[in-house]
C-alpha cells in the first residue's frame, strides 16, 4: 500500500522518537509533530491496517519491517537534503523545512544521483585538501 506524505511523516517521527526515547506512544508522536491526539489516533489506525506499525499491549508503537524500511528511507533523505541545503548556504531552519517537503516528492533515482554527486564532490574536495598539505 502506497503511503501519502503524512504517513511517511508519522513513520519518520516514530523512528526518530524510538532512537531518542526507546518506547514511543501516540501522545509522543502528537507532541513531536504538533498534531492533535485524534489526528494521530486516526493515522495510527491507518498505519496499523497497512502493516507499517503495530501497537503493543502497553500502548507503545513499533515499526514493522516495512515501516522501518520506509522510515529509514525518508529519514535518510531528510538528513541528506538538510545537510546539502545548509552546505549551499541555506539557513538551518529553512533547510530543514525545505528538506521535509522535498524528501517526499523526489524520486528514488534523483535522490540517488544527488547523493552520489554530493559524495563525489566531497571526495574531490578532500583530495584537493590533501594535496595542499
């Protein structure tokens, strides 16, 4: 089942919160995303039905294997695009906001090419730096 941007945002938020806190509940997601509890409750239901998350008996949320795959992909895009935009001179706040928009719309092919280009550019930059030492 294809996810919309909001579903990807929820999965990314759960991943980030799990890394920060370990256990994640719906209220944590609501606070992190600044969304209402009813909105999060509805999203959790949709994500459970689609097989992206499970809710444990204690109310904690966990990503399924598929949910983790999607969340990691979106989070990787977010971190890369934010960093890249900052390197281009964009303020950190604007870079993070723009990366959040871009991470959902950019194709996998374009993202991989951007990433490869940036990595190649960084390698060349480091090689030139080594030559001057």
